[in-house]
């Protein structure tokens, strides 16, 4: 799995151990039901064009790790207000998603794997990342 900065094509590798925790929570149709004065049902319905949450979480403390040097890059990118691509690289799943960081939900959470201050840019962090899928023209 990798995160690609669309503007520059720079890439940060992401361990394949992340779980897309809200993959099946997305409802692609928005619906509003109400009753008219006569009691008839009025249904307004439309397909959502974007906004699907993509939350990548570690399923356990043994997975979902990122090296400090890559985490620093991701943190810098999160402040840019740009679009990115998440690309899955599994044999069975090669999907790509156009995303922005979801700051409203707390875009990035990270803590050192060893739970004490890191001493190297190659030390690992357990990370949760929250994105929102957007269309290319957002």
C-alpha cells in the first residue's frame, strides 16, 4: 500500500498491515423520508458523489507501523490542503482512491511502537490515518 502526493508524484510506502476499518460503513445513497399533510410518503433520494471515509487502522499493535521518517512526511503533507492517492498493492486488491486528509475526524494519530522516545528516523510508530475520498474535480 502507498500514499501518493498527486501534485508531485512523491510516494510514501504504507505497510500492508493496515485495516480499512470503515470500508463497509459507507452508504452511497442519501435518503430523506417525510409525510405530506395528506399523509402521503415523500421520498427524496440521491447518490452521493464523494465523501466516503477511509480510515486505516492497525488491527493490532503488531501491524500498522510506519517509520518515523515516513510519518514526518505524512504529517507535513496533511497540512498542505492537497489531494492524494491511496493505492492498495495486494494481489487481490489493486484499487486506487483519490483522497484528502480528514482533519475533522483527527487525520493522524501516532505513537511509538516501543512506547518511549524514538532515537532514529527508522524507529516505528503505530499509526491511524483518516481520509475522505473526493472526486478529481474537488
